[in-house]
């Protein structure tokens, strides 16, 4: 049994990667072990323990490029159930779009439908108005105890 938090990165132009790297540094500074997945495919991920997902919305409400393959699997009608998984989602977008943060919202809801456990509430970051690092830092610092006490696998 290891204590690894798996950080999934859904990005097209890199903003989300920088944010996920920043949060990884915070987690490591709290002596939590992490593993980055910059192009997460469903098959390559452990199906138990914790996923922390940073996902930008692109297109018209679509997943960012690095998680399109992941989307194809979890959005299928017969997608595999994930009863041993816990997760939290940080959704990134811009409020000028009608489909603000829609990919992150979809991912959060879809994992819940697949019987995974939402470890804490979704954060939505508006890249037009928010300070992304400040918001994400506050969000993750509030959740350190939950991440630490969770029996990771
Ligand atoms: C072509 C394009 C389409 C976008 N579509 C959406 C959208 O539908 N909803 C949303 O909330 N943000 C949308 N955005 C904003 C991105 O989510 C935002 O720019 C984000 O910082 C991109 O993150 P990334 O650099 O990690 O890819 C779009 C951006 C671009 C360039």
C-alpha cells in the first residue's frame, strides 16, 4: 500500500498544467506523495485511491486535449464502475463562455455516477477574473486533512 495522490491534468495550452504543478508542490510540502499524469489514459490509472483532477474546458464545453481519451472511456454508456476510487475536481474555464467549466462539471458528475466517492467539493476557476494559484491554494489547504486521513491505495 502506498500513499500516492494521483494528479490528472487536462490541458490544451498549458495553464492547467502550471496550476496542477503548483498544487503538487503544496501537497509535497505537506509530505503527501503525488504522481502526475499529464496525459492520463483511463487504462493507465489506478482504479482505487485518490484522483485529483485539474481539467480545463475547451471547444464548446469539451474536455481539454490531454484528457480527450479519458473522456471517451468515462462517458461511454457501459463505462466501468469505480467503487474503490475517491476524487476531487478543479474545473478551469472562462466565464465569457455559456459552457463555463462544463468539462470539469461533467467529469465531477460522471465519476459520481460511476460510484466513485467525491472527497470534497469541486473548485471552479474563472481564468478571466480569478487568481488561479490563490484559489487553488486555498482549496487544497482546506482539504489537506481529508487527503491525509484517507486510506490511499
Ligand atoms: C478555443 C477555446 C475554447 C474555449 N472554450 C471554453 C468553454 O467552452 N468553457 C470554458 O469555461 N472555457 C473555455 N475556454 C477557456 C479555457 O478553459 C481557458 O483559456 C483555460 O485557461 C485553458 O486552459 P489550458 O491552458 O490548460 O488549456 C476556451 C478557450 C479556448 C482557447
